[in-house]
C-alpha cells in the first residue's frame, strides 16, 4: 500500500472529489479528509491510500481552483519534525510559487516543498524536505547563491526550533 499526504486543499473539498481526481492514477483503497470537529470544514489536508504506488504527476493539479500539494506520507512524527533532509531557502522572488520551486529543486526525491505566503503573496522564503540528507546537502551545494528570476537565493540547513536552541 502507498499512502499519500495531500495538502493545500480548499475548505469545501470532499472525499468524493478526491476519489474522482485520484482514481485515474490507480486503485484507491481509502481517502480521509481531516475536518474541524465544530463545522466539519476541511482542515486543508487528506490522506489517499493506494493499492500500489502511483502519482507524482498530479502534484500541483488544481481542485476547486486551488493547486494541491502531494507528498509520500511520513507518519513517524519524530522523523517529520527532525529537520533531517530539510533545507531553508530565502530571498526568493515573489513570483516563485510551490510548483516553480519544486521544479527547480529536483535534485533528489522531494517529500515536500512549501513557499511561505501571507494572504496576498509569497513572503520570499521556503522550506524543502527531501527523502535523504544527501539530497538536501546536494541541493544546498548546487542552489546556494544561484540566481532564480534574477535574485540570488540563500539555501541553508533547516534547524527546528528545538534543535536551534540546544
């Protein structure tokens, strides 16, 4: 079984909508949209479980006018929060979105790629998480100082707040 995390979902998204979107990629075993207890609106993420691995081609596809982000599910919270395999990128041009950064950062198997935004636009920095520390180190080496849309970007190792203070 392959489990995918699907994020950046519209608040009105339903399991049926996700089934319709993902079923062409392969046999879907289950879908769960996580919801607020009070109003039952989507929390913005879901898990889609496949009988066999499928996908990557659907990352950043649009559902209800919003591009979704897909990554292989990492259910171990200690690994997710450890910072291993993660880099921080700053001084990004405001036009660089998740998909543009994802396409640029393809130096290893990406688990997630997120440009931080406020209500209006990019804040100019991002977090990228790779499957391995080796891929993160390779990205740091290749992308640090690189020009993206005529802006020199800084790439550094991600440090969780816990690790940064210790």
